[in-house]
């Protein structure tokens, strides 16, 4: 899901191309992308864009009567209607010449200006991206309420962080607490701050909170700068997985700080990445999928994990055994030499994750089948 750095760069580009321009027409490829009925979508057309801002991870286009910004010199405050666009996981923008067609399978909507056409696309069979057209009161109702950490001092940040007792990972990604931070940048922030994703917010010292606040600034500002430079004409390559990231999406790859393999915690559809050496005093955090396979025999340190892996190999575990299946989840340790990438690190792609999961499922189905066969005999 595009988070603060990606959304802010989108906003800069969209604002540069649309502010002061009239929204001439809105074309919807699917009626379902529009989640509001009142005011009607037609009320937005013919209006002038007076602001483009961010609300959490959403993009908000402020619209006023045509000629408003030129006449009054006012900006955001003069908007009467707001187009609120949530990209969710796979929603993206493209900027095309005016009147460009909506691309077949991916296209959701087109916003036509005299300066060009802003296309909203979604590269997923699950259509979750949304458009709301609301008045000021409706806009307030869409605000989850998280504070902007980049605009907050340490005291405000600390008060918000301590307002509920959660793990740091959950607190940072809770849109009711903090705005614009999701799974990818929370991984990067916690690695930068050398803090465990499962540390409880009630246990943090003032110094740790100040350090975390500073890390949020460094990570979000560095990434916004980097994405701004990469964007060129318009940000086309928006993704949560980037080669320059330290740990996010880097399971099994060497930590750029210490060279040890990045680990993961998986839950539901998400995965969190962290470096045990830099963040958790070498402790491995329980990964549900792995701990299920290990049946509670969970290694507490990287050294134990390594030892278990060696044992599994020595035992030449038969295919489909618990040890063999567990071994497929264990990343190779990088050579002690110089933190070079491990030769056998599993490639981090959705396809490889899917196949690992499928293999595990097949293996367990096979085992179930064997047990059923045994019972029949
Ligand atoms: Zn590390």
C-alpha cells in the first residue's frame, strides 16, 4: 500500500499539474469505485482544483467554483467539495494527455483536465481502491485521526504512542494513532531505531521514544527525497518493495548494518521484517507459519536456528517430513566474510512465497493422505 513518502510525491505531481485547472469531466470504468452518492459526481465537474493534500494514506483533491483560486487567492480553505481517493494496495495514478482512454483491465477512472488526464488504475483482481466525493463534514468523517509525526514534537508523539499499550509495530501502523505509516516504512523505521517490532509501547523510556521520533523523521524524509528524485516526469514505479530498503521485503537477505539474515513474522496476509542482531538482541520472534511446523520447538536465537538447520540436513530428512518442511522456511546464513549476499537466500518474490506455501500445503496434504491410508489399513 502506498504510504506517506509515495503519497506525498504523488500529491506534489498531481498538484503541479491540476491546481488552478478545471476538472472538466470524470469517467468511471466501474461504478463500484465511487463509494458515495451525495453529492452526485456531476457536482464535481466544472470546478477548479484549489488544493491537493493527504489524509492518512488518502489523496484529497479540493474543488471550488471555477475561478475561485484566481479571484480570491485562497487555497484549501475555499474548497467546497473534496474528491478523496484511497489507493489501498494496488491502486496507482498515471498522468496522460487530455482525453486518454481508460486502460482495459486495470482502469478504474479518469479525471480530465485541460492540462491532461489523471488515470486511476488498480493492478489486482480485488478492486479495493475507492473514490469518495464529500463536503467538509464528510471529509472530517473520513479522517482516521492519526497525527502527522513529521509535524509533531517529541512530547505530542510520546503522548500519542503511550495513549494505548500495543506492540511498536501495531502502534506505528495504526492510522488512528499515526498518519501515513504502513507495513513497509514501519519495518524501516524500527530497523533504523534498532527497536523490536514487538516491544510494548508502555515499556518505552523517554530516550527510546525520542530516538524513535528521530528515526521516523530520518526514514520518511530520506525516502520522500529519494522517491521525488526517482519520479522524473511522474511517479510510475510506486511499490512497497524497493532494493534500497534495509529490511522490508528482505527476508533472508543480509542486514545492511550487520550482515546477518533478515527475519520475518508472518500474520494474516502481512509480513514484518526485522534484523535480530540489530533489533531484538538476537532473539527470533515467533513466526506463526514456522512455529506451526516446528510444533512449538521454536529456536530462540539465530545460533539455535542454525544448529537446527544443520541437524535437519544431517538427518537427510525425508521429503515431506516436518524437518524438511521447516528447513524450507529457514534462510541461509550469509558467509562470515564480508556480509555478501547469501548464495542460497530464497528470492523474495510473491511467486516464491506462494510456491513455498503451496509446497507446504501439498506436503501436509500428502501426510494427511498417508495417515488416512494407514488408518484404512
Ligand atoms: Zn542487523
